[in-house]
């Protein structure tokens, strides 16, 4: 790659993704500090950036204790020397492929997650060769309602009993994703954080009373772990992911400031359309995603993808490779944006935008230092 | 790839994309027939599938006369033996990179598109080496308002005069994308088709009256070319792209039927959440995009991504690797969808969903015949 490296951020062809390494390092260190302060281990999620380099930074070089969202990611990190990896998606028997078995066999600790009795039984019914045991976390739903076994349900107890009793299973503990902390109101967020911890603790006690040890129990989400409450210190681990890059959505829910966003898309003004009030850039939804933007874009002060240093502009709409930018309140002064002008866009949801990139140009200030190649697929 | 080829569509790991080759061939042939019937040349757009194999089918094996949306695509097809390629995005001087110059030099006919006087001047000011000339189309805006020079503007005449007069430029003609034909109402669509053709013809006459020959003039969009009106027969070429796969959006605007959609995503039921009325699948917006879905999903009869053969279900929402499916009117009968059940999703906009795939499994009936690898990036 080195031979292809553009010298500065002004030398890249557009559109493309820039990653500000200084912001990344700051974001990563802040999360490490949050965990240290609370005495909780950090198990970062790789799903946002999906790069070896980002994983090394997030694990402070240990390459241990990570979470992944796909089997392709698990293989990518295993091949890159990482271990102690949770595949954080409910396991069912039909998903136990050769690839999953290979990961469970070759890694010291490849953890699967289950959220159903049927799923748990499926793992038990598929023993690994030799002495190797399945490492199993139970996913707990503490109120978010996406996946996970409901914290106070009979099934929660039954799953853990099965895990604890099965010869070829090592029950690792409880995993929770508190996606319901993506709320702007601080008090509401604190309440959700509190409830989440309380419910995990209550379930842990119930299991222990039943004779089932719970070595680990953690929760994750970038909003909750970026602004943790003290009670979260009772947990053994956090597993946020998005914080490596952050994005506009995280700004809107109070996780970070605009100056923390470490990923930007560079784009070029390629057309002026004063008759419809837009200027057109060479970045559409094939490069910066609208996915993950649940709020109507008209309710967002800067649109769904803020234009760096230009609050007077906003993205009106996109097609595949085209972005239509309009004035944010006032008409565009086209003389300030001649054809060929470069603009920088902050992603609304960096997980979605990162997933569209074949590479990230990593820079410090203006200088490009490296190219990171993300994993993709499933 | 052949060694990795799963035998049938039931053997692939989920999530992934399936491409039904029989539907592709039918869609491709229908468009060829539409063009033949009207006496118009077909110059298919590659942006949807971005594969060599799809390009060969769409050009009926000639590998000539195509349109691309990125420079990466242009290089990919040039390397694959294709020629006569339009890069259909407004060219400005700042975009004339070494890669663009290399394409213009090595191909017999690499066409750039301009929609501004400044952009045209930028091309003129960057002559190619030797005898090689720039091939230039002017993009015309006939009312869609995205990009293109407005059909009856002074600039339109000025751009073409410059192109025709410049020593190192070969003026190729007029290019129009009538994206405003993405409307469900047939009469409204016909009116837009009519207006588009009339305006292109009027501009052509104006140019010819000015002594500027217009060898080619065409329009494109899958809705307009799938249901062409007779007047479109005066054009020299059509350049639709999406029709190779079609999608639910094209069904909604009347371009095709559900049975024409040639791309599907296979996904697995991984969790039951009766307490919130959903079943959860292992496909989120990292695999099937919501981009390109402009209408509120509640107004779409089957949601934004119909579930094949299950109109009683609809996608409620997605996160990165998770899809939450709810009952479409009535509650879900979970006994019909045990954990591990496979479901098939039609993309809302196949261009966006195809852009997320590292590969397509190409099948005929149940049997998998091939894997196609799409180009990506810029």
C-alpha cells in the first residue's frame, strides 16, 4: 500500500473516507480511562471499523477480549492474532457451520452467545472434538427489546442451567446490549443505565442462588459507556464499539462532541444547480449511508450528514453517487463553492458508512500516514 | 471460486445475496427487445450489479457501449475487455486524475460527461497526449433537476459550441437521466417521458441549427426504458441499469412484477421476541439497505423489504446485522417460523443492497452455478 499512499488529505481522489488518527487515539484512550476509573474490563466491539489496526488500538495492543458482529470478522481477527472473541449474535443450531466450529476449535476462547433454550440446546447437541468446550454467554434483554432473553423470565434461568450442566459447555456469564441508551435526555439515559445494571445484578443473584456461578457480566453501547454512571462499576466488562470513530448520531445523543468524530468523507462539488437551489457533490448513499438515521432528517439541525465547517449548508437528498446540498435556511452563495471545491462530511452513523468503504485513509493533521483495509461480508 | 461453490441455495451461509440467473436473463432480454422494437441502441448502465458477467449479459456479449458511475467501475470494465464507456458523472477539471487520463488514453472510446461551461473548459484545458481526443457528452437536465445543464439554457448552447470547436474534443452528443420517471402513475410517467424526449429533440435541433452535429442523444432510467413510449424511438440510445435485478421500488413504480426481481437476500431466524411482537433475523442494514427508500415505510404495503412468500410478515426495523420482523397486520404465528428458519428478502433498492455484497451466489432454480464478484469503491 505504501507506494500508493497520497501525501496529504488534499491528494486523495474523491469520494473516500478519512480517519483522523489523533481523534481515534483520544477516543480510545478516553474509553480505556472510563473503564479503569470504574474498575471494569474493556472488551471493545470491532463492528464499526473492522480493521486490525483499530483492534490493536482499542485493546491497547493486547489483541485479547473483543466482540465481533459477523463470522467473517471473527475469522479476520483470529487470523490477525486476536483471541478471546465473542460472536455477539444469537446462536442457533443452524448457524453452527464448519467455520464456527473451526473458530471454536482453533481459538483459546471463541465465545458464542445464546438467547433461547432452543439455541442453547443446539449448542449442547453439537459437541466439539476432543476436550474443547463451547464458551457460552447468555444474551440478556434488560428492556431494549431487540434480542436477548428477558432478564426475569423462566427461560433465562433454564438457559443458564443447561449451560452450567452441560459437559462440553463452559458458561461464561451474561451479555447485554443496552441499545435503548441511544437517547438525548441525560436523566432518561441514566435511568436506563441504572435499570440495566440492576436487572443484570438481579439475574446474577438469582443464578448464583441456583448454584450457577456467573464469572462475567457486562453491558455495552457507546452512549452508556461514554457517559457511564457509577453503578456500572459493578459489572465485569463493557463492550462498546462505535466510540472509535463516533458520528453525528452520537453527538445528538450526547456521547461526544463534533470534534471527536474521527471519520469524514471527502467529496467534490461537481455541479451547480441554482434553479433548484442545490450544489451537487460526488458522494451519494453508496459512500455515506443514511441507514441508522431513524429521525426525519428535517428535524436534525445539520441534516443527516453535517458538512464540516459549513453549518450554512445541509444535505437535502442523495442518490447512488450524488449528494444534493442545499442552503441551511438561506440560499447558497455559489461564489463560495466553485466547481471542484472539496467538502468534508461527517457520517450520521459511522458503522453504516464505514461498511461501504474499501479502505480508510488514516491521517494526522494534513498528512496521510496509512491505509487501513476493513473486513467485510459475513 | 469453484471449489467453494455451495451445491444449492440451501447450502449457503446467511446472510448473503442470491442472484436468479433465469430472471436476470429474462430481464436483460426484455430490455434488448424493447430497444430493438423501437430501433434504439442499448447502452446499459453497470452501476447496479458491477460485475463482468452481468455486463456481458447486458451487452449481449459485445462488451461495447456501457455506462458506469465511478472511475473504479470504468477501470474494472476496461480491464475486463469492455470499451465505449461513458463515465456518467459531471466532469470538472479537479476530477481529471491520472486514472481518468489513463482511461481516456488506453480505451478506444472513454466518454466523459460535462454539465457546465466551467467543466467543459476544464476538459479543453487538459489535452490528452498525441492524437487522442476527449469524447464528451453533455448531460442535459430535462426537468429532473439532479445534475445536467438545463435543456433550454444559454449554457447548454455554450457548452456544446465549446465542445464542437475544441481541437482535442470529439462532441458525442446529449445524455439525459430522467430520474423523475420514478413515479407510480402511468399517465404522469408518460407525460415525463414525452417531455423529456421533446426537450432533447428541441435542444438537438437548436444545436444543429447552430451548425453543431449531435451524433447521439439518449435518455435512461429503468422505469422509462422498461415501459417506453413510442416517441422514445427517435432517440439513438437508452441507458437504464437497474433492470438487470429490478427491486421492490421498481415494482411500486410499475417497471416490473415481483416475479422479475432477480436478487434476494437469504437470512435466518435467530431469535423469537413475542414480548415485543417480533422475530429476529441475521440481516440488518449492513446487508440489505434502506437507502433509496424515500417513502415512509409504513406507507409501503409490504414494508421496505418484502419477505418472499410471506406477505403476513414485514420488516419493522433494522440495526447493523439484525432485522426485526413483525406481523403485517396480525400477530406472528411463531410456530411457523422456528429458530433456524430461512427467509428470503427482496431488496427495496437493489443498487444499494448490491453495493453491500462482497459476492453474489448465482443460481438457477435451487442449484448454485457461480459466484460473481462485484467491483466496489471509487
